[in-house]
C-alpha cells in the first residue's frame, strides 16, 4: 500500500514539534522562534531557531516543497524532467560549551510524479573534543535503531557517513560520523512502509541521544583555550557545509529559503592560519580521532 505524501509530511511536522518541546525543556531557558515561509514555486515550511543557556544557536526545520524539477537537479539526480515533492526535518545544534558536541540530523522523503520515491537522512556528531565514552554511546544508540530493522544497516550506513562527512581538502572527517543513507526505496525486499518505519525510528532517536550528551557534558569546566578551539572546529563545520554538503546545494539550487538553508552555520567561527595544536594536547588527540573507519562499538 502506498503511503500518501501528505501523511509523511504530517508525521515530519509532528516530529519537529516533539523535538522542539524536548529541547526547550532540556535547555531550561531558550524558546524557539518560528518563521513560516512559502516557496513561490510551491510549498513552504517552518523554520525554528533557539538561542538559550545551553544551545547557543540551534535550528529545527520542517519543509514540504513541490513544483517543476530544476534541470540542474534532475541532471544531478539522473532523473527525467517532471514535478517533485520533498519533505523532511533538518536539525543542527551548536552548543555554548565546547565540551558539548555539535549534532546534525536530517530525515527526508522525495518523490516524483512518475512514481519514483525514496527516503534519506541520518544523524552525525561533531565533538569539539572527542570523548570515547560519548562516541561509544552515540554509535551504539544508532546501531540499536538500525539493528531493529536490518542487521546490515548500521555497518553500511556508518561507512556511508564516514565517506560523506569527509572534509576532503583537509583530509579529515567532520566529526565522529554516525549514519547516513539516501535513496532507500522499494528494493532489496523492502516496502515503502518498511522504509518509513526505519526513518521514523531514526527521527525519534534524536532527542534521547542528544539530551544524554548535553547532561553528560554541560557542567564540565572549560576556559579560553577550549573556547578558541571550539571556534576553529566550527570553521571546519562551515567549510564542509558550504563546499561539500549536497543538501545545502539542493536547497539553494531549488530556490529554497536562504535563511533556513544556512541556519546550520554557527554564530561564531574562526580560521587561524596553519593552526597546529601542541603535541600531547587534548586538541591534538581529537584531531587524531577525525578519520574514517574507527569502530566505536
């Protein structure tokens, strides 16, 4: 049975509501500001931004857009011309404390008027300082979600994340990875309901994962050295999103709302010329962990 695109979009809207309510409760001070927007070619969304006592800048966005597929996008996706529909939730949280990691999640659905459809998404973590216990918790949580649906999902999607969230010009990963998947359709014996059930579980896993990481690290002491390093790492985050991220390019190429697309960027970031952390420092140790293929579980 085919699931109506309107029902999928409605579920994503509910996910946005639940995550925003949970983050407000966890932050204890910040409240989301909402902008409703419309896309002239069709559809629109709800951009929600929070600035609180734990989260310096966070965005939890919902969109459902449709219209003629731009030629540049149809060519990149190797699709015939036609009308598309795309909906999903995208999240980026930049914490105040450098001891708390940046997190990103995206869950999305795409279909064409010719019957082509797929789901995509993932969750990845970008610590300013890599704490092995947090990395193990994060990856084990994702593996548990994946294993519920298919034992092949976690190793396959972890590798995909390692490869995707790679800052090629720096020869380092953006963070410690996570899972990333795209074009999950009705192949390999899976139905649309199977794929949607998996995406739902990924989306619902976000809030308990990040609230655990917030609580574990928000009270750790830090000073100027750690804050300076945080802004350097944020700079790497910006480089990836503006140079390599396909979601950013898709949004801009489909005339998406610029403020919503670029909500992923941090409020402050630094670029220091040829910055080299000292041998034996916590910063140097973190750099040694920013590589593909680390087995955290």
